[in-house]
C-alpha cells in the first residue's frame, strides 16, 4: 500500500478525511468502474481531496463535490500533488471543466439545492455524524435522488467509538 508523506505526518490519522495520493481504495474504484453514470447529475458529499471526483472525471463524468473544508477543494493544488507523487500526467485543465466544487456544509447544501441527482456518494463522512445527524442525512439525501438513482456510502461506525 502506498502512503503519502502527507498522510504519514497528518494529525488526522485514521479518520479518512484527507486525500491520499496513490492510495488504492478498491470499493471506490469498483463503484467508479461498475456503477458510475457518465451522464446525469453526480454528487460527492464530503468529497474534498477528490479521491472520488478525479477518477470519475477521468472516465468523463461531470461531478459536483461539496465539502466545508475550503482547502480540501483546491483542485489544481491537489491535482499537481497527485501528478507529482503518483507520477501521473493528469490533464488538470480537462478535469477542472468536469468537477464543480461547492464550499458548503453538506446538510446546508442538501437543504438548499434544487437539483436531483442520478448518483450520490458520501465516503468517509458519515462516521463523523451523531445518530440524529445520520437520520437527517439519509432523509435529505433521499429527497435529492431520482427514481433510479444510486447512493454509495462508506465508513459507517458507531459515533460513540470516536469519543
């Protein structure tokens, strides 16, 4: 497994909220390869760091990424790190046209947006919610889904374990 220097030095070890250049996550890669629609509205909640959005955009999908951490939404900065650390040559101008970033709290965004989505993802965020927030989250997400939408989520743990 490749672990970036940023991850090794991060004070946030184990919470999974930062980008890990070159780190493979088979679940996310599987979803992108098997279920990601190339057209339609795609939303990544708490997707700062672009672990989902960058490979999705490389498949040609346009995606909206919502995260309240503005620094995690620096697509060009993170993309340059990805290219350097991963020894890749991603066309950052091309993927920037496909990735829309929204600096917002995901609850606020879901309440305020009038858009419905064909695919919604939420990776490594729900474990940060209280039980009440989890109920609210699922309720809000369900209201933003189309009839045949897919919703992909990961990292569900008990809230009390994080205290």
